[in-house]
C-alpha cells in the first residue's frame, strides 16, 4: 500500500481506485484480517476515503451519538442481515452546517472575551483586502486558546457589517498529515459549497455549475483538473484533457485553483481560511505555497491558523508567507486569557451567584486562561451534578464541596470518559483509532465487527 507515500503522484484516477476500497470495506465488515496486516496509517487513510463513498443508514444507537453533528430522517424499523431483531434506523442526509463547531457547552453560549484587539486587527487587514490587495494573516496558539473561535467571530462580524465577502473554509484533519491533498480538497469543497457527506453526483454538479459561472468558456479545462483532485469520475473527453497529469499534477491543481480564485475575487473580496495547518499534508502545502506566492495581486485574505510547530509541513506555509509578505504579514499570537477575562468568561457561562468563591477560584486556577479548559471544568461540574440548572440559571449543589477537579485537561477528559456507560467507552475507544473526524458508518461497522 502506498496511499500515504508522499512521492505518489497526484491523487488516484477516480474510477480505478474506487473498487479496491469497496472490496476492502466488505472486508472490514467481515473480518479484521486486512486491518491487522496493514500499516495503521494506510488503514486510517483508506477508512477515511471509504467513508465518503458509503451509504449512510445508521441505527438508533449510533444516532444518539451523532445527532448533534448530522441531519437525518427517521426511516423507521429495518430488518438487518444477520440480526434477528429489526432495528430502528435513520438515514443521514447531510452534515449539520454547524457540525464542525462541536466544542462549547451544550445550550450555553458565552460571547467572546478579551480578543477585541485581535479581531480588530483582522478586520483591518480585511479592509486592505477589500481595497484590492492580497494579504496573509496567521493566527497562532496552543489548542483551546480560541483560534477557530476568533475566525468564526471575524466571519460573523464581516457578515454583520454587510461587507460582500466570499468565505472559504479549509480544515485540516488530525490524521491529515498522511492524507495527500486533504486540505486542498477541503478548500475546493468549501469553494463550491459542498460538505463531506455530499455524494459524487452532487459534487460534480456543484463543481460544474460554479466553474461555468465563474470562468465561462474556459470552465472545462479547470473542471478536469479539479474533478481529478476531488477523485470524481471523468467522462472520456474530460479524461483526455488530463492525460499527462501524473507528471504535472501540482502545477495543474495550482493553476486551476488560482484561476477560480482570480475569477471569484474579481467579483468581491475572498477570505480563504486554512484551519489547523499544523496538521496539513505536504502535497497540500506545496499547492498552497504557490497559491500564496501569487496572492498579493488579488483581493484575497488567506488566514492560516496553527499551533506553533515549526517541524510540521504546514509551518512551511507560515514561513513562506513571511518570505512573500514581509512586514505586510499579520501575525496574531493568542495568549491565555487574563485572570479577569477568565473570571468574566466563567460568569458568562454560568450565571451563578451562589457558586462558592473557592469553586470559582478553583476553576480559574485549573483552567490557566485557556477557554477550552474553562468550558471543560464547568462541563465536569455539570456532569457530576455539582451545579444544576434551575430555570435559566445554574446553581451550585452541596456536592460542589466534594468535587475534585483533575489537574490537567487530560485528566479531565479521562474523568469524563470514566463516567460513561461501558458501551459508550468502547465506542470511544474504537472511534479514537479512526481519528478526530470520521463517518458514522465506519464506526458502526467497526463496532459491529468486534461484537459479532
Ligand atoms: N475568547 C473567548 N471567549 C469565550 N469563549 C472562547 C474564547 N476563545 C475560545 N472560546 C471557546 O473555547 C473553546 C475552544 O476554542 P477554539 O476556538 O476551538 O480553540 P482552538 O481553535 O484554538 O483550539 C470553544 O468552545 C470556544 O468557543
Ligand atoms: Mg481550532
């Protein structure tokens, strides 16, 4: 298997590659023999790829876990092969638009605290872009400090201001370093407005419509390359256009992407986000480096978010931006929230007057200014019944005095997992093997394999 081999040219021509994946999938359901023989990284790649091509009926058991993430319709009771009882099934119809924002406390929303300056800086760069010049901004910081949140707030603020902006969102997967082109593919998907759950026909249609609209007569050539990048099946006359693509893949992908961005930005400013680039694969980085270098002349704001990991492939994008843009590069480093801001965050999350001072101080001390930690500590207090909801506010119970808050975020998560029922724990364990984002069908099949 050489799926994760960085020297593998381009992405596989779509149709020939689909069959082995399907075959492999039949095997996942039947036995784990192949999985045991394979390199875990290759396995991850294949499972990720295969998910996109699978149908999407899930049982009510799985539905409980994923209903916050997917749109689904109740399809009633289904007979399943090999199972004596029928099961209650749901058909997944798509990802929820807000699915990726799976962080945050359920039902509790706090305004963003203490990032006014950083937001203002990004708005300022956008105004330069709006006036016609390309810019790159980097948002750097530890996990949980609010990189993604800051970008979401920028998006909301631009929308509120009525600025005409095309917002394109590319996200890296936690296991993405070994998945060639996954970031660029995500960018192109966002560009044509389809999500990971969309089927091939839908993606092909969206790509064609978008390119015809943006590029007029020259749409077909660009379609051929971008469809190849997205692993869409190509009609023979389309395939003829890309006969030599294996050699030229990167150049062609770049050219097509730039053509589209140029046409799009001619109609109004574009914001192109690449989130979590410390997980980017190097093929995507190569493409985006070239795109980045040609950006200065277009009204495009490229925003890169990343942890400070200088050895990662994605860091080359940040180093490259420094080379190309010099002083015109905007770098925002997110630091932990001040104690005062953390305090405000806690009170915004929990309108609790009765929360004992010691508990409040304990939350603050454990969270160390990291908003994600703040949320996690509070979530734990909720889970343990130390604070309970009464009407629209939360009140502390006497249990609050007996709660021990683990010292680290890791400890917090482990404590939370420990409280789960056995079945859920098993689900989590299997899921953790697949990666941070995955298809429910995959998870379900892997779980079934283990039980049967
Ligand atoms: N400044 C802030 N004020 C309030 N909540 C915040 C702030 N920054 C982050 N959060 C919340 O903390 C959690 C983690 O933030 P996130 O943006 O996902 O971090 P990162 O992308 O840096 O890993 C999210 O639920 C987010 O809404
Ligand atoms: Mg993030």
